[in-house]
């Protein structure tokens, strides 16, 4: 099978306009007879469900939380990008497109990314119209901040709670459609299978998480908006429930998985404090504007950081990357921290942390500026600290409070200790320009698809992509498919395909319940995470990946013999939910390692230690790997790989350098 | 240098909505740096290994933003510290030997699903009744066409930070949902985008709130005192004013 990405012909800047004006339409009377299933109510799912219902389709939406408002999107902090050029600083659709392709280390599709940049401005308009309270200037206009990998200010934000405000906007639009009877909402429901009839996606099997009953739901099309799979690493900044189950079941029924090994590891997270750790907390990228990253020059230096004199500190990012210093992209900053800790220079109780120190800028940048505003000549250190603190507090107060809450240390007094953590997955279900997977009628939106970020995502671009997919892309592209489905009557769910799919789910659940071994689900998840983090994390080697594959296969075998799931399957049973998710992670982990092993190059978040320059920088291999790896599931541990070659007609490919 | 503290938990156990519940006592060894929910993870692993049923509780983000975690801890929704959610509470807030009583958010309109999990879907139905601006996708004007003064935008944002957790209802002796509803009404009443439906919105939301069986407000202020996002009591006054205006207008 050859992959057809269905990128429209013509000039890059006209592809989407032309597509939109020539796409097949479905008339209003027919829309009412067409049913669409939307799994997931994060930014991608809520925006899609609301928009499709507004257009007149009959929508059923699903989420596993107790309310659509609690999807993981709610936790996004920093902001959302859009090429509005409100700051008059030279931003444009082309520049946003260019930054995204380059930031992704030239592993994303031009056509998709350009469309994303084109619709970005409408997203902000739509959100503001819904009452999303973005930050504003005194004059009443919208405020912007800057993020990594760009030289313009195009990030819109609502304090450190941008994801929350955007999701509440999409959620309110969704609730409005629920109230109007256009969307039927199923919360505390987990999708466990895609139902295929004559090769097309025709519905899902979902488990009612309260009663435990399996339900069959028909749809003319199915949209998976189920988020990312960072939790395969056990510890990540994702919410506890984030999982791969929906995407994985789709994969096993025929949807190809694109670039599964592309994972984003965020450099500034609060480090692990003990074996009981259940998740990691992000400290926003914006802190790197004022925090300097360092470790002691001497190994095992246990002094209080404030007692270590300037000349005995190694500001290793400033040393290695004088041009970008502390503001190198996420993948570069993460690897550099790991390198120092592995070499024995790490700090804190675990020695797996580096300092993020605000003292220098607090005193010299802000303290001095405030002092001169107040006309204080030759201020002493105490005055500088006092004045600088107030500025830092206004900029980052909530993050400093959060840090103190978790670590019991005051970052105004001592440097923060930070370490990289898994944050986002660029890989996901392979989709074409229309967001359709390789299964006709099955779509993937948001973080669940692989589409727009290549091998590394820029900050504030995930929210943009989720809402672009849901508000502005799928409402058009789904018409291409559904316009040919108007004659299809809704299929009764006693059709054998539904019966069989339901039976497959029931069998898995019964097996899980029946094992009654001696080990908890959590313990397996933790062990899988260790393997993934050590061997498929920030640094990967062929040898390590081969070991990881063998270890994962073994762990999976042990899981199916030894796991213990308490309770019954016909009740509210969070352990059973978790068991199913971990079972899927145990299969996905193997594919991620396989993908990482085959990609003999380093690009973006994928760093193969064999492929680096003498200075330790990533070495991309465009001659051999300028493609998307789309994996087709054949059997357990058996996949075929298909290549979608990436063509760059509008951008000149270059090696990224931050020296 | 593991520094451990031993605590005794008295946890509400209830099999499902219809069965009667009771307290069970457990002993857990905790590390002061763990979060309260991580302490529950430890307890649950212990219970599963002993062949017992783990305690069901809701949680997801574990950083104070999704509103999923609940729990009344020693009589207070989200525990002894102000301005945070249960998932942000750490064991260093407790001492060795402490007895900690943990119950679900209780209210007539929040049925217990199991143990510490409750049903808060009434909140969604209140939003579906009117907690939105009726603007279809694609209908928006340029975002900077309508200027909103910073103070107004900041105030709207403050009200919009409600995480829909339900602690306000749980804290109130009348199980009133006025703080939650007031927060949304206030946000949208402040913004120009919300003005067109201002009156119909408040009436629809209040009607739904009553239909869900939430109690009346008697101004004791327990809701705002326990709200993890520190939503101010003034949103209730705003809501009452909006409601009255709408009623006077015959809505
Ligand atoms: C801490 C943090 C901060 C971030 N900050 C930013 C930022 O500042 N800017 C930015 O652009 N990006 C940020 N990101 C990334 C961004 O938040 C996510 O990529 C994005 O929100 C994903 O949205 P989504 O709609 O694809 O999925 P999600 O929001 O993850 O939603 C997934 C939905 O699918 C449902 N679901 C999943 N599986 C099933 C199933 N089997 N059955 C039924 N339902 C299911 C869930 O219930 C949920 O409703 C951040 C991420 C993290 C972790
Ligand atoms: S008002 Fe406060 S306590 Fe009530 S639901 Fe909102 S955040 Fe929770
Ligand atoms: S788990 Fe999300 S707020 Fe506590």
C-alpha cells in the first residue's frame, strides 16, 4: 500500500483556499441523518464536536473523565501561537509556517503546517468571541509574549492558565450543543474498540466506567481526539489518565502509526523526589528568560548553592551555546542537562538535577533597573535583592509558589532544581491532509495524530494545532467523505461486526480480571517506564533499544501472567481501567523502540548517540531519513513500515545550529 | 535518609450509590515530600497486595487545575491548607501520629459513585443551560475589534479560573452552588461578548441550579473560604444583581 497524503496541488499559499472552495458539501437535510462519533473532549475533540453539531450533524461525544471540561488540555500553561502580527514585529503566516517546520527539524509536511499557520488567526478570534479572557494591555488590546524557537511575539495567553481558558471556551460551546440536543455526551466512558464494516470505520465499543457495561455506538465517521501517549514513560507531565488506548486499538484495526518514537522531553520540570512519585510537574519555558542554568564545576560538590562562588560554577548552556545561551530549544537544553548529570555533576539529593538560578537577573537586571528608577545610587546587595524580588514575583509568582508547594524550598532564596521530563508526543496516528487515518472514515485530531510538529514541537503550538483541527479543518475535510455517505442508513448495532468487536473487548477484560496474580498494575507500569526512560528516552543507542525490545516483550509476558486486578468488571473499577491502558502501553513501547532503532539519525527529540558530531550535536541524515515512518500492525511484535517521503518545495533545508 | 511519618486514616468506604457506607481505618507510612494522593497510591498498592479492594477516588492532572480531585479531609474540602486542591496538598502538612479523616464531597446533588468519587454532572447541566456565548464557529470578528480594558479583562479572568471542583457546594451547609454559578455569570456579564444573552443566561442557569436540587445561599461564606481558586464571594452578589435585573425585565 502506498501512502497518499492527499496534499492539494498548486501553490503552497493557495492549497487550503482552493481545497475549501472546491470541497464537496453535504446539504442541511442530509447532515441531520449523518452521525459522527467524537472520542475525546480536549481542545481538539470539544472544538470538533461543537463545530460539527453547529453545522447540523448528529454528534455523540465521549470522554473518560467525569466531565468534558477536565480533559488534559486544561493543564496547558504557557500560551497559544497565532500569526496575528498584532505587535507589528514582522510576523506572518509564512514566518509561523517556517518556524514550525524548522523547529520540527524538517520532519513535518509543508502543506499541513502552512494550513495550520493560515487558520491560526481565526482561532484567536473565535476564542475571544466565546468570552475567553486572554491577557490584555491597558489600552484594551490583546497582549503577547514570546516563546522558544521564534524571534517574534506571537503567543497569546491567560496568565499561566491558557489551556484552561481555551478548553473552557470550547467546553462551553460543546455544552451549548448538548443543551440544544445536537450532541449526546457520554462522560466516564472509555472507548475500547473501533468497529469496522466493509473496511470503513462505523462505530465504537465503549465501556461505561460506572456500571462496567460495554456499549455499541454507530457512527458514519469516527474521530479520535484522544491526546498523547507520554505516559508510556510512567512519569511525565501528562495527567494521570492520559493514555494510548483509543489510538492503539485503532492501530490494531488498521490505522498506521506515524513516527512513534518522536517524543518531546521538556528541560525544566521539578525532579523526581522519591520512588513513590506519580507524576512530574512542569516549570514553564518562560522561566528560561531570566533563570541561568548551571552545575558546580567540581563533581559531588555538596555545598549550599549560594555558597559556591561564581568561578566554581559551570553555566554549561552559555558555555556550549554562546549565541542562544539558556534559550536553546527544548531538545538541546534537555540533552545538555542529562550530559552533565550523567558525567557526575548533578545536584540535589538524587544528583539528577541542575540549578535554574534567578539570582543574577533578580539583582543585576531587575534590582538595578528598579534602583535606578528610584534614584538609589550604589545600592547594596540587600536592596537589589529586595527590589528585584518584586519584579520576579509579578512575572512568575504563581510558578514560584507551585515550586515551593511541591519541594518546600523557596526559589527566591535558593536556585530551583530542575530536570528534563517527558512532556509531549509528536508521533501519533498517521493522517492525510484531511486528517483521515489509513482506515476510511476514521480520523485523528490534536495530539493523537502525528501531523504538524515533525521531530520537535515548538512551545505554544499544540493548543494551536488542537483547535485548528477541531474548529477549522475537520468541518471542511469531513465533507469530502460524508458527502459520499448520504445514502448509508445508520447500521443497527446487532450487526456481527459490533458483536465481534464487543466480544473482543469482553475477552480482554475477562482475561485481565481472571489472572489474579501477585503484582499490581502500577508496578508493571513503573517498570515499563524505567525501560523506556533509560533506553528510549533522551539518549538512544542501537544496543540499548534492542535490549529494551527484549525487556518489554518479557515484561508483557509477565504482565499477562502476574497482574492483579481487584474487584469486578461490572462496577466502577479504576484499577481495571488502568490495567487495560498499561496493557496497551506495553505494546506501544515496543513499537517506539523499533521505530527509534530503525531511524539511524538524530533529529529533534530523537537523539541516537551514534549519530552526533564531535561536539555532541545531533546529526540528521536527510539523504536517508527525510520521511515519515508509518507503521502497519501485522501481528504481535510484527509490523511493516511504510514511508511517506517529505518534499520541501518552499523551504531550504539546513542543519540547525545554536552556537 | 528516608524520613517517614506514620498516619492513621479513617476513610469513607461505600460500594456504590445505593449501598450504605462506613469508615474504615488504615495505617500508612508516608514520606513528608509525597503528595496526599501519592499517599493514597501507597495505601492502594498495599490494599491490592493484601487482596483487598483499593479506595476509589477521582484525580487526573495532579497539579490543581482539572478540578477532578475532591475529598473532604478532616472536615475541610481539599484539606487544611487554603488556596490549594487535594492533589496539591503534601504530607509535610501532617505530623507523625496524626489521625486523618477522609470523606467524599457530600451534597444531595452529588451522589456517591464509590468511596470518595462523586457525581458532579449537575455542574455540566448548569453550563449547558446557559453558561456560554452563542457564537458558532466562524462567526467571530477580529479579536482586537472590541477593546476590553485590562481591569475588566483581569476581573473576568479571575472569575473564569473556577475549576468546577464542587468544594464550594461541599463546604456549604445548604449545599448551595451559588459560588460556582456566580463565577460563570460574572465572567460573561463583565465581557462585551457576553452582554447580548446576559439576562437570559442568568435566569436559565439559576433555574437549572434549582432544578438540580442545590440549596439556597444564606451568606455564611464557607464556599469562598474553601474554594481552592479563591473565587470571591462578590460573584454571588453580582449574580443576584444580574438575576434581579433580568426578572425586573420580565425574563
Ligand atoms: C503540563 C503541560 C503544559 C502544556 N502547556 C502547553 C502550552 O502552554 N501550549 C501548548 O500549545 N501546548 C501545551 N501543552 C500540550 C497541550 O496541552 C496538549 O498537547 C493538548 O492540550 C492536547 O489536546 P488534545 O485535545 O489533543 O487531547 P487532550 O486534551 O489530552 O484530550 C484527550 C481527550 O480524550 C479522551 N480520551 C482519551 N482516551 C479515551 C478513550 N479511550 N475513550 C474515551 N475518551 C478518551 C479524554 O477523556 C480527553 O477528553 C502542555 C502539556 C502539558 C502536559
Ligand atoms: S467556585 Fe471554587 S470551590 Fe466552587 S467549583 Fe469553582 S473552584 Fe471549586
Ligand atoms: S487532580 Fe486535577 S485538580 Fe486535583
